[in-house]
C-alpha cells in the first residue's frame, strides 16, 4: 500500500542520503505492506524512535500502533521547544 509521509522540523535530515533535497513538511510517497502500522513506517524510514514525539494520520493525532490504510497522510513530529 502507498501512504504519504511528511516529516517535520529536523526529521527530514535522516533521509538526506536516500531523498536528497527533502525539506521539512514536503510530502514523500512510501510503499508499505498491508497491515503496516505507524511504528512500521517509522522503522522503514530509519527514524530514531527517541526523536519522535507526535504522529498524525490524516491530521488526527494517533498512537504508533495504529494500522495504516492506503492513501493515508502521516505527519511525524519531533519534540519542539521554543520560547
């Protein structure tokens, strides 16, 4: 199945070799097996678990064990600080 992923803040740097020029928030199409979860997607992309704070599917917060559906749009955010 195919899903769209958007990595925010500095998470896109983890795909610099495989996706040169990928910027934060830019859509990336990913092919996954049926029954894949958000956690499976994170592992497939090689993102460090400790750098991920919040995940969204179709603009709704979701747990990482949530199963994905074809065509889902997944947003992955790191902890963000500021002031």
